[in-house]
C-alpha cells in the first residue's frame, strides 16, 4: 500500500492523523497492517486524510476558489472526488460537477477509477446515481448535479453551494462558451454561508485558465501547482520512465507532466494552440517531395545547428517530419547528422543557409557523404521576416507537425511580429531551418514534383 512521503521534519504537537501516518517508518507501518484483517486493510484505502499528500487536502482558511494546476497523473481527479465526498456530509450541500462534456463528467468525475462513486466506501450506504436526471443523491441528503461546460445555459438557473470543475483547459472556447459556463456557474453559487469552488486542470494558456490563475492568487483564492512525479509512489515506474524518455524537456512534457503554464508572447507568429491544432500523430498522405534544411551555427562553437526534415503531399500540404538539430557540434559532426537525416527520410534535396561559410557549407556536406542535390540559400531578410509567410501557411491550415517537437516549437512561439525573438536560446536555429525547408517546398516555384513512396 503506497503512502505519501513524510516531511523531513515536523512538529509532533497537535499532529493530525494524516501527518502521523506519513511520519511512521515502514517497519511500524508493516506491523500495523499485519494486525488488521482483510476488511480493515481494504477500508484503509478510503481514509483519504491518511493516504493523501498534504497538498491534496482541502486548504484551511476562508477561501472561495481552490485551483489545482498540475500535470497528468498528479491525483487531481482523486482530490476533487474526495473533496466532493467530504462536502456531501452536509445535508444542505448542493454541488455542481462541471466538465468539458457530459460523457467526460460521467466517465471521469462520477464513474471513473478516481471518481465520486469510486471513493465512497462500499460497506457504507452508497450514493444514488441517476444518470437520466444527471443527479447524485448522497446518504446525508446532499445532492450533486452533472453539467457540461459546452452547454453554458444549463448553468444559468440552478443554485449551488459548491462546485467541482474538472479540466478547465479542455472546455470549449468557441463562441466564449467556456467563459459563459464559468460566469453562469459563479452567479448561481449562492447557497449557504460560504460557497466554494474547486477547479482541477492540466494547464494550457487559454483565456479561462489565465483568468482562474489570477483569481487564485487573490486573498480568497488558493493555488496548488504540481507535477506528475509528485505522485510517483502511485504510478508505475515504467510509465514514469517512458514519459521522461519521450517528453522530458519538451513543450508538451513541460505542460502535461510538469504542469507549467506556457504563456504566449504578445505578437507571436505561432501559438501553441495553433501548433496543437495542426498536429498529426502520423502522416497518412503520400509525400511527393522531402527536403532537409540546415541553419549552420555561426562558428565552430555556435550554439546549435538547426536541422529539420519536411515534406509536401500531392495536395500541397506541408508536413514537418523531424527535428534533428544538434547543439555544440563540430562542422564534421553536424554535417554527418544532416547526411544521416537526409538518408533516413529519403530526401530529394538538402537546403542549407550559406551566409556563414559560403561554399564551404556545401563542401562540408559533400565530405560527409551527402549525395543528394544541395541548394545553398542566402538570407537577405531577417529571420522573422522570412518566417512570416510560413506562419501564414500554418494559419491557413496547410502545414502540420507529425509528432511533437518541443524545442523547435518553443522557438517558433518566440518569433514575434516586428522582428523580435523572445524564445529559448540566443537564436532560433531550429525555427530558421524549418522556415528554409517549408519556403523551398511551398513558397518557391520549382520543377514538377515526382511521386515518391514514404
């Protein structure tokens, strides 16, 4: 049975049961468990104050909004369901359960493994769940009602004492439905002497999440941030290892695992919402051309060499296939990586910026066994000016990312209209390579494409 980590030091005076439980060593814990019969061991799972981490427990004090902004697997749903169960001990409680859609409210907040029904001890009187009425009636007489944020008007009339809103970042923003649902809920939160609302979500920089973040930082708000790793004792080790290997350090990893709210720079040519909209898990259309573009570092000790593979379909759709960029590599090393990438994607051509190195860039690539045609391009405008027509292709829905390219996407979101760059690193090398690739494939008139197999 997994337990939360005990704090390194704690004051034993006035120790509550949860703090005591987290403080005892494994030997004492095992001895206690050995003395219990199977029913007692099973019931221990339902003592939330013993098994929860301290930050999952309801905050003390006089608060109205409690916002849990954390990565996947943190235990947000369990925290919400347990809070609802505690609130439902009051016969007068009227609780709103609001999610992105009714199926999600039912499958996650109510019927899920960490949902309201699952956290209620089976030996005790069970809540009565009436799906057709979108209602749960607890043994105390308290009631909870199910709502979809996609139907803001359904929250216009009802009154509540408490509300649990799950995955706020997923609520439908079209036509400001998410904001309308939140506003209608707030206006009906007037039952009892101290109405309260818990919002749990993985962060995304959508308007409602930003608004809640600002509200949670006020005196009547509570903000809890967390990472997937905070719940490592209750998650499979191979899952955590796989997530770190695939997404560690990437944009999606920082957002979905580390719980960071990745804000958008004002005037950015690309936004993460746009990139998410244009993302594919895999390419389904045949490519007619593939290129690998290179933005070489300014010197042998340059920060990075941008290397990006991209293709175009017969219908004129651009696909970003790979980011093979490398940092701190010698010219021989990055030239070999270009050659290997071009071979791996059966590229038709390598497009290399020659502002720094001129014809020597082509010679280095030849020496690295880069056998396909090489086009040397010279930048006559700044990086942002070159990027603007490519960003317009994304806005028109003509370019897709096949997979996640965290570092590349961070740089794209740092390119600002007007010429500034506010992304990671001193220069957007990866983004520049992408711009060269898509410019060559989609914005340059060339010979008729030949059909190729992927």
